[in-house]
């Protein structure tokens, strides 16, 4: 069993619960209140600010050029597209930089990113990849499950773009890089080290569920 297979096995029930959450189900069937999605999009932008910092710290912690390139590549991707205030759904909703700057992070969002950054500052490259992977890979599997459940969901006039983006091959290829890197870096990890990685992955997976939940509730 590879490291990532072990991590996924440990969080199987948590990850299965994602697609049962009403926020995720609402995207899948197109019934989600757009105000909830707007709230989510802004909170996700705020999350990505610290998510990108985790990759930046990963560059400093990287022990090879290959791993450095992985971390730096994702920073360019995040800051160049997903964090473009006029790009995608931020643009569709007319969200301004001023609105983003004046929107406080939801408490669970702040807790999640604080935990992720603590891992980044205190741990090594493999531990950072573990914390990052929970978000990156779960979105792929969530979107692919949506397509499996409702093949026509990619054609929805509003949510189809979100689903097709995360279910697409381009996004998946990025996750293959993360998964392969993590498996390679941890080939000789001890049982104790693998247990620690599992604890990190479980915590981040639980935070991922909370992200869907506080977005549904539009919690502060």
C-alpha cells in the first residue's frame, strides 16, 4: 500500500460524506442558492491566500529541484488564475477587491488555514504535501462523482464550469504530480512517521468537510 493509498483509506468515510453534503449536492443538481455559492467563492479566495503561502514555504523546505518546481508551479497556477479577482466566478458575481479585503474569514476557514500553515512552518516537505493534498485531490474526486451521478451536470448553465474544471484531465494531471511526489518522498518512512502523516491528512480532511458546511450555513 502506498502512502497516499493509506491516507485515503484512513479518511474513506470522511471523503464519502462530502458528496452527501447539501452544498455539494446542490452544485451537482444545480439547485444550490447562488448567494451561498457567492459566499463560498469569497471564502475560498481567502483560503487560497494562505494555501499559496503553504506552497511558498514548501519551496524553502524542499530538498530537491524537482520538489521545488512542484511547489513553485502551483504558486504560479494559483496566483495566476484562481486568485485573479476578475477571473471566473469572482468576476461573474462582480466581487471587488475591496469586498474581499473587508470580508472576514469564517472561523472554520481561519482554523483550517492556521493549522495548514503551522504544518508548513513546523514540518518538512512531505508533511506539507500531505496537508495540501487533502484539498487538491478531494475536489477532483468530488467533481468526478458528480459527473458519475449526473452526467449532464457539466452542462449546467452556472455550475457546469466549476464541475468540469475540477473533473477535467488538466486538473487531474496536477494531482498525479502531487501524489507521485508524496509517495516517492515517503518510501522509507517509518510507521511512526506514516502515522503522523495520517493524522495531518485526517485533520485536513475534516476541515474540508467543515468548509462545505460553513459555506452552506454562511457562517461567520
